[in-house]
C-alpha cells in the first residue's frame, strides 16, 4: 500500500493521499484485489488505514529525543 501511494500515485504525504485517493485509483492500477481483500471495497476503510499511518508517524515522532 505504501508503494502504491508514494511510488505509483506519487503522493507526497499521507495527508495528500487521504484527500485525493479515490476508488478508481485501485482500478486504474489493477489493484482491485487489494481494495477488496484488505479494505472490503470501502474507501472509508482505506481512509481509516491512512489515518492509522498518520497516528503511527505522530507517535514515532513523540519518541525522538531532541536534546
């Protein structure tokens, strides 16, 4: 999914992907199986996955020691 968002679709961030990703992207890149199996063919599930990635990034940044 990360490769799809950033290498194939060339989104620059998860925020951009969250706003611009459409179900048709999965069809255009012949990834309907991923859309069906991983996300039950629901964009809400895809957006939830993206939100989780953002949360994970925020959590990792909170552990960075800036001293």
